[in-house]
C-alpha cells in the first residue's frame, strides 16, 4: 500500500492533470511509439489519429490521481481496463515500458512543477496500479485457458458464413479451425479480433461484441461498415476491411471472450435492454440466452435507429417476441414512414414509456450504442430514479464517461 504522504502528493496533482491531461498523453504516445514502434501492432492506430485514446487515457490518469485514497471507487475502471488488456494480449513486460514514458511525458509537460518528490510519488503509484492490473489480467488469462474449450493468446477461426443483416451490417459466423468447441462466455462480452494483412500498415486488433448466445459450436460477430465521408473522422479501417476482404473460408485469429459488461444471469429481476444502431449486438446475445434458457423474467427490448432498413436483426427479434410471452419490443425510428404499431417516432425517449407495464423501476437496465445515445439514456434512467447498481452499459472503443 502507498503511504499517506505519497497518496496526498499524487492527489494534489489531480487538478494539473485535469488541465494538461491530453497534452501529457499526446506526448506519452509520441515518446512510446518513437522508442517502440512495434507497439503500434497492439494499439488501435485509428483511435490514435482521432485522439479518442489520448482523451481516454488522460481521463484514466486523472481519475487515478483523484481517487488514489479511495481505490475501491476505481475498481470498475480497473476491471474494464484489465478485460480490454486481456483482449489485446498485454503482458507484464509492457508495464515498465509504459510507466517509463508516462512519467517522462508528465515531466516534459509540467517541467519544473514536476518536482523530484512528485516524480517519486508517481513512480510508486504507477507501480502499484501496474501490479494490480498485472495480477487481474493474469487471472483472466488463466481462467480462460483453464475453462472447457479455452485458450490463451489467440486461436484460429474459420469464417464459415458471412451474412448481410442490412446494407451496412454483416454477420460473421466463426468456427474454431481445430474443430473443437470454443470456450463459453457471458452474454454481452466481446472477442478481440486480430487482423494481419499486407494491405494494412500494422496488425490491427479490434473488440467486437458476440452477437449470438453462448454454448454454441461457433461465435458470431456483427460488424457495421463505418463510413463517415468526413475529413475530420476517417472511415473505420477494420470494419471496412472485414466487409471488403474477409470472405467465407478465410481464417482470422481471436482472443478469448472477455468483458465486464454482461447479463446478470443469476438475477430474477425484470430485464430492460436498450440499444442504438449497431449497439444491438451484445443485447441480442443476452436476448438469445434468455430465450434459450426459457427465462420467465419480464423483458423489454427498446431499440433506436434511423429506419427499418437500418435495423439489424429486426426480423429475428420480432420472431423471438412471438415465441416469448414475456418479451415486449419497442422500436424508435427517426424516419416517420416507419412509425406504426409497436414503433415510436424520433430518438429513444423513455419518458413516453413510463406507463408501460414492462418498464419496471426495479429492473436491471442494459444499454449500448453511440455515445450521445448512451449519455442520453443514462440521464433518462437517472431522471426516472433508477439507481446506478441497476444500470449496466458498454462503450465501443475507448471508455467514455457518461
């Protein structure tokens, strides 16, 4: 444990980190990649170019400094980071490298304000955090390796089916090349997808939610082609690569399923699933699991998208609604022509559904989608009086604060 003096020193730097955090992380990544360019094969370079990873790291460093004397408050963030690192194959030997250049970056930005005393405190504080993450990540690696059908690092899977769900969304059905069963997972978790190809500058690793239920002989990921047609926001490198170049019969490598966002299967509380756009993928996995296990929990599925043509898994979810007497589906379509029975116009507005018998105040709420939709959903749930312990969400890409 850190001494009280060390914690006080680190905590005193929080306001400065809040002000200069992005400058520090920008400097950090410059130093890191200059000295160790091979690490570009692990980091998402698209997030680097957009600046989202720098902002996420700056927020994490600030949160650590702010809560250094209340580490229990940081456990959810630590758990999320550990699972993400496990999907990336982060190893103990990476931590001294990151620590060296993070401390150098802080010193370069703060200059004389980063005294020897503050530096010593941060070196000690970083090592403690590194030890916590290394231990948790090894636990995740060991658990996944020891489970039936499990493995460590990556495993080869064959794309046996590629199915267009909409004009922009395709599902990839992935079967282990060795013919053995893949390890099970919690509904809502994701896999790390490793793509290495001569047409790409680096090995690229992406996390995609598993969109089918567990306990099958294959995995399914459903990927939206990210096209923005904007110089400020480049198209998705790997989403477009998967759509354009990965075909049935191809082999890709996967890390085992991980993630801290998943259905609380032992709960008997009602379930409310809320998704926007391609954020439906982890929630479809949850819904399929509830159906396969004959759950009698009251379930509401709320989905928002532009129109019925952009609604991935629309017919599949409608079919489940017909089969499950405890499922109520509500769609929000921004295009008026799609509004009809069971559908609402505009973006997701929970205030219109407060009298719905399935929108239980004691329910477990799970949601995923674009960040503005998620922020709005969280605010709406809080306005309805839903406590945080009943709210669960997944952010695509670097973690963001709602």
